C-alpha cells in the first residue's frame, strides 16, 4: 500500500503526516522523560511504534514542536496516542 503524505499550513505552523520529517530524538526524549504514560520507554520501542503508525508532526518552521500517532486500520478505526 502506498501511503500519501498530507500537510496543512498556517502562517509559520505546519502539521505533516510525512514520517521522514519526524525527529525521533524529540519524540523519544519527550515520551521517555516527560510523558507520565511512557516514562522509561525504550528507544527501539519508540522507533517501532512510530514506524507502525500514521504519524502527525507539528512544526514551527522546521523545528518539531508536537507529535501524535494514530494506530489505525486506515479504513474504519484509529486510536490516537502519544500526543504532545
């Protein structure tokens, strides 16, 4: 299945579903150190969870400032998680 990438822009803010834009270091640092639900999560687990999900990155220019992922069948169901 080919996955399409979507982007929404407003002023300097962008939301993108492009997995290549995700800064894994930002995501890992926040989830493993700041998020009460994911503290201590291993780096490889974060990488696999991102790779297996529909991801949304929020950007201020080129700097990633937010993240969410949807665990989904891409047809009728999505569970939104790891939002910051």
